[in-house]
C-alpha cells in the first residue's frame, strides 16, 4: 500500500576487526532496523551502532560510545555515556544520558533534553531547531559549526540572545533584530 511504513524487526550482529599484527578492536554490535516503530535495547558493553529508519523509536542503551542514527519521527533515547545521536530527518527527540552528542541534520528538529553534559552540534545545513531543557544543565554545549548564525565569538552570541515571548530564549541570525 503506498505511503504505508512497513515494520521490520531489527537485525543484530557483532564483529571485531583484527589487523595484520593481530591487534583486535573492541567488539562492535550493530542493531539495524528499517522504517516502522522500533524498541531497541543495547548491551551493557557499549560500542553499539544503531541505525533506524523513519517512525517512532525508543532506544535504551548502557555502556559507552554508542552511536544512534534516527530518521524522521518522534524518538526517545536513553543513552549510556559519551554516545552520539545523529538526526537525519525531521525529528522530535527526547534524550537521557551523560555526555551525549547530538548532531542536528538538515531537517527541523525539536530536542527535549533530560541528559547531563549534552553537546549539540548545529551546522550550516541544519533546519529550524528547537531546544527544550537544554540550558538547565550548566555543562551543556551548543556548537554552532561552520560559521552558522554569522557570530564571531561567544560574547556576540550571548549579547544576541533575546526573549522569545513564551518563556524561552531565541538566537536570531547575526545582524538581524527580532521585534519585541
């Protein structure tokens, strides 16, 4: 049926790489799922790569250095520590974890943060991104990569922040003025 998203069960496989001298990488586990809602739980060892398609997903991870790639949809990620989350479509994301990195893609994203020590990378191709709960953590970092916004330094960013009229803060592109 056109427009229908097929549900497919995630496939799981693990591997390690060995070089010609016999040195071995940590075991990496991949859990790959297509379109359709998925609930995925990763092992405690970390080093898990989870690419998922479009739809609504719940991902629960432990360990560290996990990588999650999400398409369009409303997703919840309970991360471990020092993981990375890539948004490749229009996404709503709720994030839990410690020192997680979120890379906003070219589509619009709404990120509701309940993690500790998050880092958000927003690049020049990012869409309209909305952050909630992000700045309640003093260790949070927003990286305006690739000169996005046209700001030259942190002081310029801080002086440009304005009230959005709804209890939040707005960062307009450099050189623009937002009417009160």
